[in-house]
C-alpha cells in the first residue's frame, strides 16, 4: 500500500491499459463511466473510499486490463481513505471516526477468533465457494499482522486468491468478500 504520488483528481482521469484483443478485460464503458463519475463527484466531496471498493464491472474481449484497472482503483481508494481520515481528524469531534474504526476492529477480530474451518458459513447445494484452507490461511496471516508479528498491506488482501470449492466443502463467497472489505477498510484507515 504505497502513498499515491499523484493527486486523486488526476488518478481518476487516467485510463488503464487495454487487454489484448483476444483477452477478456473489464468492460470499457463501465470503467469509463465510473471514473467519469468519480471525476465529477470528487470536487463536491460526494465520493467515499467504500464506493471504490464495492464497484464491479462487466467484461469484454479487449477491455481494460484487469490487473491494471484494479491497481488504479486501489490507488484511488487509498487516496480517498487518506483524505477521509485527514478530514475526520481535523474535525473537532473525532468520535464518529474513532467509533467506526473501533467497530471495524471488533468485527474483524471477532471473525479472526473463530476456529479454522468454521469462520464463515458454507456454500449451499452446488454453488461455488472458496476453499476454506485458503481463506483460513489468509486469516492466520491477518492475525499475525494485527498482532504486529507480520506486515501485510491492503493490496495483499485485495489480491488474495482462493481456490474454488463446491457446496458445503467451501465457504460462501459473499461473507468472505464482505469480511475482506472490512479488513481493507480497517487497514487503510490506519494509514
């Protein structure tokens, strides 16, 4: 998680590299629309880092390169989180910022205290889920990070990949993804 050297207003005007003509990437119109929205909303202060974290795009052949787009959005999210933190700390009453960060910390810590194999609900039927061992391994690294014996970045969490597992053999994807969003939010709030 590096500190952006380019102001966030300039970052949202950049466009990611394109995937090759025969490779799938993010749908160009979706990404352009979102970046244009950010460029318009930033001056009015109507953009939150959580919006960037939650966005999703369709795919197309020859679209924007996924890794390059994700890296750009990670920089934008980090810059917005830094801005939010600075704004909150400049306020006379920092209670809401502190309360939000405390609630995030408690939610993350509570999930990390759960036993391996039982941290998240299981997928149902033949639905695809995440391999519990992969998710639990990341959770163990997060425990070490929050104890101070290992250093992880928000990008390490954003870039985590899990092997698929079908049905009850896997963790449901949505709760794992929501948890990881909270972890990233917590990590960038301390920058």
